[in-house]
């Protein structure tokens, strides 16, 4: 009797430990202010993460004074039919589906099965139904941090896609003006 009550107390304590608030990752201000990964290691300032807001925004008007209607049409057509951009778009979509999967892992899992059979010889009917419910308690934050990682992956893939668009547009512009210069020679 004593062992059963100890086991019940252990299960109860583990259930309540899922409610413990886990330590969040340090924010940029904390990293810059503290500037120490470990107590005996000093991190150089140029290694510290710079926010993406410091980088220039994606603007397709980077060469507005040199644009011609033909160049604009070429850039638009290239952005539509470029295979690398289509792959980048599918990576963004896959990342969004990964977030959906990460969110679903935080919910209870409900399953069921049903079976029915009938024997014609004996006129016997057999029915069977089974059900199950399971839920993983996020004791150490694995599921929460998995969801946060999936959200970050979406941002990374979207940023990569935008920058790829800019690189491709620049390459088309360079090729266009190179062809014009060669025709003039």
C-alpha cells in the first residue's frame, strides 16, 4: 500500500512540474550588456548578433534611374519562372507546415479504431471498437522550443527567398546592360 501512494505522489509531482516556467533565451540587449557567454570567456563585440532590421530592406527600385520597360519585364518574367525561387517558395511553405506540426505536438492525441465482421455460415456478427488518448507533458520545454524553432525557420526561409529575389533581379539587370554595351561596340 505504501509503494502505491509513493508512486501516486511521484506522478502528481511530475504533473505539476510541467507548469514550471522555463528560462527564456537571452534577448539581444542582455547579450550586448553582459557580453559574456561564460564567466571566463569574453565575446568580441563584432561577434554579437545584429538584428535584421539593421540590414537594408528589400527594394526592387534599386536602379530606378536606369530602368526601362524591357528590363522591368525581364525581371518580372525571371522572378516568375526561376526554378531557384520556386524551390525557395516551397521551402517557406514546408516551414509553415513544420510550424503546424510543431503546434499539433502540444495537443492531446486522440485515436480510435472500429471493426465489424459477419459470418454468413453461423449468422454471427462481431463488432469491436477501441479508443486511445495520449498527451505528452512538456516537462523540459522540448515542445515549446520546437515550436519556437519552427517559427524562426519560417522567418529564415522568407528572408532567404527575399534576398534571392534581389540577387536574381541584380543579375538580370547586369546581363541586360552588358548585352546593350556589347551591341553598341
